C-alpha cells in the first residue's frame, strides 16, 4: 500500500511543474528548455532558507521568489530572441544554474547534496504527503484548465499559430509570455518546496538534463497543449517509471534500459505528433 501512496505523492509533486511547462511548450509552442534550471534554483533557495531559519513560510517564499525571478528572465529572453536562439539560451541557463550549484560547495555542498531536510509538522508519513500533494495538484490542474479555456489561453494559442496575425489583432505578446512563464514558475515553486521534504534530500543529479527529457516526453505523449492528455500521460509514465524498479535487473543494466525505453517512447511520440509539434504556417 505504501508503494501506491508513493506513486500518488510523486504524481502530486510532478503534475504542477509539468502542466506549467505544457502551457509554455505545448500550448504556446515556445521552445523553452529551461524549467529544470528554474527548478534547481527554486529548490536550493527554499531548502537553504529552511535549513537556516527553520521557517517553512520563509522557505516557500524564497523558493517562489527565485522561481518567479528566473521565470521573468526566461520570459524576457523569449521576447528578445528568435525561437531557436531562445531554446539554445534556455539550455545554457540551465547548465549555468547547475554549474553554480555543483561548484558553490561551501553553500550547496556540491555533488553531495543536502540531507536531513525538515518536514512540515503534519507530514509524518507517505500517506500524508500523498494526500497533500494530491489536493495541491488537483487545485493547480483546475487552475490550468481554467486558464487554458480563458481569453489568455486563446491568445497564447493564437501567438503560437501565427504571431504576426495575432499581434495585428491587438494581442500583447509581452504580456502573454510573461503571464505564461509566471504561471509555470508558481508550479515549479510548489513542486520544489514539497519534493525535497518528501525525500528529506536535495540532490543535484535530480536536476540534470534527463529530468527535462522525461518532462518533454510526458508532454509530447499526452498531446502538447492538452491539459487532460498531459495529466493522463503523467500518471501512466510516472507509474511505468516507478514500476521499472521491480524489474529483476542489476542497477548498471536497468539504468541504460530505462533510458533506451524512454528514448523510444519520446521518438515514437514525436513521430506521431509531428504535425502538431511542427505545424505548417498558414498562407494567404
């Protein structure tokens, strides 16, 4: 039964960040490859403040501010750079954030990570985490669902389909991009407040590029831009990922097998969704 609650807890901590990225990458067709870079800064800001002050409120505020500030940086870059250049730049920002964490060992403990992270007083068991994360993920999903069907969601989709025409109709690209990135930043801060407490460990390897590949795989498999589809694909692929732990293979073999399987899933998903991922621009 604990494994079931473990899956629910993981889903509750995955869904907000994935749906936030889906709003940008899936709905907006913005080549944003830096959400994990924002996550690592948010996580370390939250945990370091928590370890220094023992205040969960200050910890959450620190993680939220860090995520929002980095999200604003990404939004500004998206307005200044072409889509391809922006994608490359977000990868560079992610690698820069990871490099800071790994090399500033006097503050972050480098590759060793931070252990013995305190938990909220009412989070004593896996079931407690599962219940809290489930409630939060449901509320965040409903919020994203409302945004997706609002005027904001329609304007974001219009910009993704044909930017010039959308702007000619009066849609403010800067306002929409900033809003989308800030919404994603809120999801990132929630995840990186709860997840280190669940593990009682903050480890930089959890924020390497494969974490982003897994996120993109979920979005592509679930149909980019679809709130329901991405939520369902999150459930299926997280369960699949955790179930692989029970395969009777040595860790040295299981790791590469897992990467190969996820690579095949991503390849098949991109091939299947190629028309929606790379739509042809309309012509008159």
